[in-house]
C-alpha cells in the first residue's frame, strides 16, 4: 500500500497531502495573531474518492489545534468537517454571517 502523508508547508501557507511522492491535495490557510484561517481545500481529480480530503482535514485541524491557535473555518469543506467531527483541544471561531444585500438575499417575486 502506498504511504499517505500530511505535512505542513509553512512557506506556501498550506497543509499538503501526498500519496507516495505525488501531491494529491492541500488545505490553504493564513495565520492571524492567535488564529489560523482555513481558506480552501482541494484534492486533485486523480485522487478523488479515496478519503483523502477527510484525512487531510483531520491531520491539518489536529495540528492547528495543537499549536494553540483558534481555527477559523472559512473553507466550506473544513466547516462541514468540523460540524461532523470532533478535534481534540480545538477552539473554533465560527465566521459571522455577512449582513446586507448580496447573493444570499432572496430573489424573484413573491406570490400572494
């Protein structure tokens, strides 16, 4: 079986998952004082359906929690993962919903 590893690439501001020597995906983040904001998670099409996104999320979030930084899940995949999985010692700072009109506002006509 091929080795699967998750490593922190601080220079690129992302956690990377590799299958053998091949980069299979990453979870991009940025650091703020006291927090790490997860921005985007991506698994290459060639590696879809192998459970790699979940492994990447677990390892990255576990490492982030161990660093003592609060986790801010701006990435939809990371947010969904945190809703359904427990990460020991993690402090989660859920982003506040934006206010005002925008794409999330209802559109169309209303009936009477």
